[in-house]
C-alpha cells in the first residue's frame, strides 16, 4: 500500500473538498455510543472519526432496511461515509459478491454502492464485544475501503485501496507528501498496540476462540447443547439486522391508499420461524436451535457466504444487540468444549 | 443501468380452468412474451397482495400464452383461486435453471416420477421431451395421484397413458370411484420392474416432499446414481434471484442453483425433504 502523509492543517481542506456537494455520513457520539448519521458538510470542523465501529453497519446505507423496488430505479445522491472500521469491510465484499455478481445484479444496491465513497480509519480503542483479532481480522483496515487513514504525529497517513480511492488522491493530491520511514514505523507501532488491546480485552473476559471454528460447527453435535444455547433467543432478529454481512430480505406487496401496487424489499431475519416455512407448514428450520446454528454456520463455514476465511468479521454487534445475552464467542467455546 | 429484477411484467388472465377441487389452471397472456425452458419457474403476483413461485405447466415452445396450475393452499393461492378472466397479474421470470433436456438427457432413457400437483411442472417438461422425443432412447412416466378425482389434466392424461410415445402409468393411492382400472397404491409401488436400463437412464422426481423422499430412496435402491436423479426442490422463496436467502440449502440458493438439483449435490445437507 502506498502511504501518503497529510498534514493536520490540510486535513479539513481535504475533507471539505471530497465531501463537497455530497451527502455526508459521519460517526456521531450519542449517549455513549457511536452512530453513523447524515451531517451537513458545512458543520464539519474536524476529521470525522470514532475510536471503534459505530452501532450501524455500512449496509444500513447501501442495502437500506426498507426500499420500494417495484418501479423505476432512482438515481441516488453521491455520498461519502466516514467512520468505517476494519470489521465493516469484509461484509462489503460479501454484499458486493451477492448483489453485484451472479445472473442478476441488484440495481438498488449497485446504484448506491457506485455512488458511495467509503473512508475507513484504524481503531484507537475497542469495545468489550470486539473480537476481530480472533477471526483473522485486524483492528485496522487493509483493503476494500476507498481511502484508509491512520493517525500519526502531526497529521494522518492515507492510502487508497480502490481505483476510486486512487482517483480521489490524484484529484486532491496537491497537499500530500510521501510518508516517511518514521511515520510508517509509528503507524506500525500504533497498529500493533490496538491489536494487543483487543487481545487483552478478550483475555480479561476469559474468551478464547478456537481456530477451527468451521470444524467445530460442522461436527454433528447433539442437538441438546444447541437447545440449551438457544433457550434465551427470543427470535427478534436483532443479530441479523445489526450484522454488517447479513443480507436476507423479503419482498412484500401492498396496495397504497390510491390503489397502486407497491413492492418493498425489507430486511428479514433467518432467526425468525417463518423464514423458511412453506405452504402446508413444512419447514426445514422449524426449531429455534437449528436456526441459531444455521446463522453461525453461514458465518464460519466456507463457501456459504465467503469463499475463504470467515464471513464474520468479529465486530461484536450481534453480541451487543442480543437481549437474550447470546454471545457467539461463548457459544463457539461452549460447543468446542462439549 | 441494469434491469429491475423485482419488477413484474403485467399479464392478463385469459381463462381459468378447474382441474380438481383444489387445483386450477390460469391461462395468462403476459404483456411481452416470457421465454422459459422446462424446469424454470416464475414469480406470479396478485398486484398489491403478494407473490409466490410457480412453474409454468404449458409447453415451453409456446411463448405468447402461459399456463400456471395452482393448488389452493394459503394466502396468495386463495386470492388467485377467486380471480376471474380479465384480471391483471404480474409475472417475473424465467427464474432458475432448466432441466438439461438437450444435454445430459440426450440419448438417455428418461424416467419421470411425479405425484400430486407435481404434475403441473412436469407437464411442461413432458411437452418439451415430446418435442424432441427422437433424441431419447425412451421416456417412461410413473405418476401417483391421491384418487382418480385428484388427477388433473384428465383428457391429456387419458391421451398420454393410452396413445403416446411415452410409457405412462398412473396409480392412485385409493380408488374412491370404484371405476379405476389402473394400479392402486403409492407411486413407489409402480416403480418395480420398470422397463428401464438403469445404467443408461436419468430420473426426474417432482411432487410433494414426502413422495419425493420415498421415490428417491426407491431410485437409490434400484441402483440409480446420485448424480442422475433430478429433484425439484420446493423451498420458501421470495426474490427468486439468489439474493434474499430464503431458499438456502447448504451453500446453494435453490432459486438460482435449482430449483431442479441432482441428489448428489444436496444429499449431505440436513432437512432436504422438509
Ligand atoms: C420452484 C417452485 C415451483 C412451484 N410450482 C408450483 C406450481 O406449479 N403449482 C403450485 O400449486 N405450487 C407450486 N409451488 C408452491 C407454491 O409456491 C406455494 O404453494 C405458494 O407459495 C403458497 O403461497 P400462499 O401464499 O398461498 O401460501 P402461504 O402458506 O399463505 O404462504 C405465504 C408465503 O410464504 C411463501 N411460501 C409458502 N409456501 C411456499 C413454497 N412452497 N415455496 C415458496 N414459497 C412459499 C410465499 O412467499 C408465500 O407467498 C412451487 C414452489 C416452488 C418453490
Ligand atoms: S471489532 Fe476490531 S475493528 Fe471492529 S471496532 Fe472493534 S477493534 Fe475495531
Ligand atoms: S456475526 Fe456478529 S460479530 Fe460477526 S460480523 Fe455479524 S454482527 Fe459482527
Ligand atoms: S428466493 Fe431469494 S435467494 Fe432464493
């Protein structure tokens, strides 16, 4: 990756120039948690960033929760999203593959994805639910985002991970200089430090995630363990909705008050009982524990969602969202030790 | 800009044919022709009410009209059954992969096993097979209905079982008319002594899940290779284009990788028959 240095007195100019005239989404601290929200570009007076991932994942803006899809494909506004973290990015690869490839392209996602610039930055802190380092991920972005930023003394290092990112740097290039050896080693040190921090956080919580998750999940475990694990799941689907990589949806049809047929694509959840039910009542995933295990299988067994590696990036959102206190890290541990 | 795969093509309901107490055939004229191949399906919508997947039952060679045979089982199928000619419906498709009638099936002996409303999708396959009957060694059909009254497409069935290039036998689970002259028993009971050279044959199975299960087990027992058994998988579907996740079966999207799938691909996954 070709790292450039952006001096702190240039940062705001750069941010303003790439966000000019676009819809701007930035991390905002609200009652102790970080949320990605639209903000007026004029009110930006510092580089928009958060110490760790926001509550909302990127899919909220690219594959939006509910969208009218029965008619014409609208032209979307050019958008810039700041505050993407490393654990937000693998999901984009999953969504891109699913929605942009195959026999059919999903035109609504495609339109938003094309018009959205994604800016990611290293984490400087972590949440108790973070476990990126335990699933082969790092707390600093290395790909997929258009631009990646790291904090260094006196400014920021920036690199492009996509063609669009390269173009952005070229277009706004005047203010950059090549990163120095010193700056690169400072970046490396900081990156190692945050990686260590996530590891220590996991150790302190006594969470040890085995390396062979796929194997563990693939073994035919007695359903009894899963029955017990799934006991507190209330099938709300929150884990599905907050997950950056969960992409299931349903099409629903309704009549407007003027009698016009409206078709909406809405997020759906594989944790809900009716997700796979067919007429007559047959349902391959009738049991809650089967649905819960199914979700984990989809995250950790290739090539279900991802060709290689895991489809879970360790962002921990599903852990924070679960009112049944289900923690997939502990589930994996429990199943491994069963 | 790509086309919108969620947008239905308006289709006018030309005729409604009553096939049995719970099954009707809807004859549709789409605003523009929908060219499909046997085995592919469509999503049919009652505008503003909802959509469901169905396999056309008409000949794939006919493009200006399309027949869809529907069993009344729930929300959308009930609304459909109450419609009269003239109503407007919506169609999306064709979706999924067709039977390999011109490739893997070519030069083979073809055994088709069907049950219940499974005859609807099979009718379009049989039309396609008849259109190229000379390219197969033979076509043998064994079909099971609950009772003589439940047999749909009665006139066509009479013709196909008595006077056609196919070896076609229908059995009924029970004869409630006292007039049935054919065999009585589940379809699996007429699968012994088939005039088929198994090593040179492919088998197609389509029907209710329970029938599919027992017919497949029977085929395996008879010695059919896993990869030569073509199953029509019925899963909950919404998008029909491999995106929404409803039809997931192991690593597959049944709507995109199927709905016809060979047994070797799916046998290791749980609950394939549910
Ligand atoms: C590839 C394929 C081909 C089919 N071909 C035919 C056919 O030719 N004739 C026929 O009568 N039936 C066919 N079916 C079954 C038919 O789709 C269901 O009977 C229908 O969805 C029931 O809808 P409903 O609203 O009346 O039932 P409800 O039970 O009220 O279902 C509500 C919703 O659940 C979903 N759903 C329920 N059952 C199924 C199902 N089996 N498959 C997918 N989604 C389902 C649908 O979204 C449906 O709208 C086919 C199914 C598949 C998957
Ligand atoms: S999981 Fe890792 S990458 Fe994501 S916010 Fe936490 S520390 Fe950052
Ligand atoms: S499964 Fe949970 S931890 Fe993994 S990516 Fe999804 S929300 Fe994050
Ligand atoms: S029906 Fe949506 S993925 Fe198959």
